[in-house]
């Protein structure tokens, strides 16, 4: 049984789950980045990013992912062409696909917990959890070590 990450904020967190449990039995592959115990965010370079809505069916999710990838290709094409109006349309399509996936816009959970998307994990109720997983992946490393490395 895992302990709450921050006393008083445990309503945001569920017991730790495996990547497969978070992804669900019909989801594609487990997430390649650490996923918060409640499955709401994954962490890249210390920053929280909202995961897709787990209530989406595999077919729905894949359809939205396909739309997202197509929109991202359209962004690249518009940038290369220097076409500002096409770029605006393509960026709108990216935003629409991300909203459909639940990665932007209203949160997909019902508990009323705040949206911490793009927050640094160390500044959120997930700080202790993140510190524990970070240190388990980087034994012997401390914040002081990083600053002294930069000075050298």
C-alpha cells in the first residue's frame, strides 16, 4: 500500500498502479514515461503532461491520434511554406485533436482536482512521488550535485 504523496492532498492521488493498469487492458502500449499514481499525467523532464482520457475506446483514441499526427504534419508543411493562414488552421486542428483526446480543455476526471498540466512535478502534490521515482532512477544524484557540475 502506498502512502499519500502530500498529506491533505491525497484526494488527488490513487494508490500506485502499474503502467499496464493505467493504460488499461485494451490500450496500446504502456507509457514510455513515468505516469502519476492516479494516471492523470506523465512526466517528461520533470514536467507534468496530461494523459489521454482513459474512457475513450481504443478506436476513438486511435482516430484522434491519427487526426493529431495529420495536423502536426500540416503544421510542419505550413511552416516550411511560410503560409501563415495554413499554419493557423493546422494549429487549430492540433488543438482540436488534443482536446478530443482529453489532453487539453476541461479535465476528464470528475473529482474536482485541479489541472496541473505543464506544471513542474516538484511544485505539485506529486512532488514526493516524483522525487522518489527520480532518485530511484538516478541513485546518488542530488540537486547540489547538479549545480556544482555546472560550476566546474
